[in-house]
C-alpha cells in the first residue's frame, strides 16, 4: 500500500484525461469496449471519475491515466546541458 501511495504522490506525475463524456450510454460503451479489447491496461494507473452535476450541471464521466514524471538520467551531469 505504501508503494502505491509513493507512486501516485503529489509531484510524482500527472493524470491525463483520456476520455470524457456526459452521456452515460457512451460511457458504458467505452468501458465495455476497453474490457473486451486485447489491449493490456494497467488498471492500477487508471482513474475513473463520475462528477455528479446534480441540478446545476450534467453528470460528467471521465477516465484518466497516471503519467509519471520522467526520471532524471543518472549518467547525465547538470553542468553538461
């Protein structure tokens, strides 16, 4: 559990939105398509959010992928740049 907390800690990367819709049937079709695909997905790095708009705004469905920051190249000295 500690590894996951470190992996997704603030400053370790960013969440890139891959899909967003306000249409629930489109959302369900998208998720169904992902599950049926041959593509290997690291579900531990995927976030699925439902933003409930209540009466003010429509509900929004969003799928994001965590993209870690690039690790510094240990073989490259900062003075070389």
